[in-house]
């Protein structure tokens, strides 16, 4: 029956005048995350729904590079180097968060002995947080840039709190690349800083310290260096909108104000909608953006292939060898049978991550950290109120929520909870601690291609408490 449903859905997708298959985090944090994400693209391409209106398209953000003639790229590779202890593959110059604890608590050359965290809480968000919690106790120095004294930052020797959002500027560089319509907006700080450093200054000072300049270095040096380096590269590129122009002249044209605004002005002017430093008088600049505080509509998405391709062939390479080779692992798993249940996560609108659990406006209502289970499964197990959940990394207790929307054999527990450790400053979150689902995960199960931890589809056993 299930195979027939899949075939019917595939035929409907192929016959539809417009359609798009879409996946993000839920597609990625599973045993076959890379293959799943790849197959999303494959379906869109084979059904003619790739890079065309009504299908899956690519946004063009205001700070993206201005369109240039297509040319072959270097392609994409993972595993150019590996982690010290378990040999996990590098991906985009990063290693899996699951490797963090072992890189701290395993002695030897290259052992992590100092730690910097920025707006993160990996003790709750990474697999096997208990091990990471213990490892952070033993690092020689830890610094956190964070507004909270949370389960992770409580280990820090120094916490540098950034200003609240009302005293901070905001420009969305990353998520504009996932927009369904091109747009741009800049939000200036609503209130003054009152003499405290803003977050860009904090991070710039840290960068200067790490590069050996020292704490007394002028944080403006960081922005100035980035601007000078970027403009030198652009003026030397024959395809750039500022090719052959003078770097000092361009620098002098940037808006007055803090360094981060000057950098943003540079990116806007060089971008696809920019004024190219005066060459396109109606183009986008920081001045124009500030004059439109509610944002500027930059129009609908448009086809961008082959402009954005970076493959060596200059074409869509639909069957890269590492992914095709991993399909055999998926095929072998199709006949796998396992007892117990599969655990998946979920998100609530008021509880996307652990930060939101300490905000009074979002903490009301019913308990959201519950184990959702199908009524028939709950009846078979004799579950009524509290369940014991056992996974590869440990066990925990959670209230039971019977839900006929769950598939039989599948249970769901949200992430970001587990505020029961002492030494934090989150009294509200601690009053409703919930259960840390990631403690059921021992951190050893990863997607071999991306190194992403398997956070959904974890085998667990369920039983009534007591």
C-alpha cells in the first residue's frame, strides 16, 4: 500500500503544471540525511520543477555577489581532513558537534583546551550533553558571548553579554537566501547603546586578541581590513561592477557610521541590486535602505541556472559518486526490522530552541515537552501518564500525550529542554525543565557523508514509569 501511495504521489508531481518538493532540517538530521536532501533535488529536476516559477528556485539576496558570466567551479568535497579522535569527515571546514566532547576529554596532541561559544547551548542541543557538560568543566579557559547564563555558559570563565535586540541593528544575511520573494530590510537600533559595546565590537576585539594584536587594538581595524581586502579583490576582477577602479576612492564613498554599516554598504553596492559605487544611480545603497525602514521589495525569484553552478563541468551533476555509492547503504536498510519505537523530534511555535523557555510571554499554556504516541501503542504498553524512554545514550522520563496523528511505532519528543542543571540564571526555564531528548543519543550515529548527527529516527524502548 505504501509503495502505491509513493507512486501515485510521484505521478501527481510529474503531471502537475507547477510543483515543488522541499526539505530542510527535518530532511537532514536523519540516518540518510545527505541522500534525502539530494533526492529532493533529483525529484524537482526530473519532474521539470527545478529553477522555474512554481517550482524550487534560488533567491537572490541583496548582499549576494552581482551576477557574472558562468564559469566552471571546483566542485564540492567533504573529508578533506578528519577529526583527531574518531576521524569524522570535515564538511565545509567544519566538524560534527558530536565530536566536540571527545576532542576535549581525550588527551594528546591537538586536544581542545580552550573554548569560545557564541549564542549557543550545545549541552542541550548536541548529542550526549552529559559528556559535553563534564568535558567543559575541565577545559583550561572558556569564554562565551551570550545573553544567558545557561547550561553551557555556566562553565565559562568570562561571559560577554551583547546588547539586547532593542539596542542592536539587524540585517538578515543568511535567511534572505531562502526567501520566496527577493527583499531587503535593515533595522537600526531602537534605543542607544548607553556606552556599552555592541556585538560587532565584542567580536572584533576577540578577533584582534586571537590574531595577537591584543585587547587594546582598535576594533575598527577589523572592518577596515575586510573592506580593503574585499575592494582590492573586486577591483582586480574584470567581471566585477567596480573593475579597474581605485580602492581609496571607493572606500571614501562608503556611508558614515559604525564599521558594520560601512561593510554592509559595500556589500549592497557590489550586489545584484547595488549602485556599483555610483555607476547605477538608482541602485541600492545603505542610505536608500535606511530611508525605507519597512524594507524594499526586490521582485519575484527568477531562474539562476547556470549562473550559480560551481561544478567543474559547468552543468548540473546529478549523480555525484560519493552520494550514489551511499545508496547501497540505504538499500540495505530498507529490509531492516527493529523492535521498539523510532523517536522523532518536533518544534512548537513558542519553543523553537532553549532560549525561548525563559521568556514569560512564551512560557504559558500547557506542557509542551511531552512524548507523543499513537493511542493504540499507548494502550498496548499500558501508558497513562509518565513514560520511561531508553535510547543508545541513556534514559529519561517524559509525560505521555496520546495523539492519533502519530504513526504507530513512532514517538515524538521536542528538543531544547532539560533545564534541570544547577548554576544557571534561567529561573523560569528551570521551573519547567522538561527532558533533554538529545541525552538519548550517544553521538556515535552520524550521516557518513555530511557528519551530521542523527537526531531523528533514533531507536528507543518505551515503558510505563514505575
